[in-house]
């Protein structure tokens, strides 16, 4: 990859009284290995600057098209956001949350791309596919 990306990713996961904080932190780190969550007002919050671990999981689970759809559906300017289920994340899987939030709350991820563009970063994290296989631009 020749491009340099400048992104700010904020991850928030509610921690309910019935949950073990360390397990919620593990769920966050399973999706974002670089994350170092801190406890703030009933939630764990982390900031990272890469989605490489998340992207690897998308590739491994072969859900690139789903991810692209979620990312582009929630794209506003240079920012996109999405929610994932905590239980699936704890198990090292990505399950995008749609509709009403789960009873224990979902992990919320907000991605702001400074360089190059949000669309190009989405293409990097979840490239378009053809017959289920990632299709990469010759420049990447």
C-alpha cells in the first residue's frame, strides 16, 4: 500500500452494571487491537488511528460487501459511523448492529478521515469485490 492515511477513530462501548468491564474491553480490542479503552461515565472509550485489524476480520469473514454498504450508508462528508454487537466482538467476530440497539448496548465506532478521502479509506478497509473476491485499484 503506497497511500498514507490520516484517520481518527473513536470507539465507545457502554458498560452496564451486569457486565464485566474487562470483557467489554476485550470485545473492543478483538476488533481494534490497537485500542486501549478507558472507563468514562459508564462506557469504555478508545481512540485509534487505523482500522487494519478490523479490515483483516472483514476479509477473513468475507463480509466486505456488507461492510461497504454499512460504511457508505452512514457516510457524511469525511465521517462515517457504525455499530457492532458486543457479544460477537467478544468472540472475535463482526456483526453489524442494525435497527434497535441490543439490550446491553452496541459498540459505536465513529471514523473521521483527514487524508485522503473517506471514500478512498473505505475502499482500503473494505475493497469492492467481484465474484466475492476483493478488487484492488492498481494504485494501492
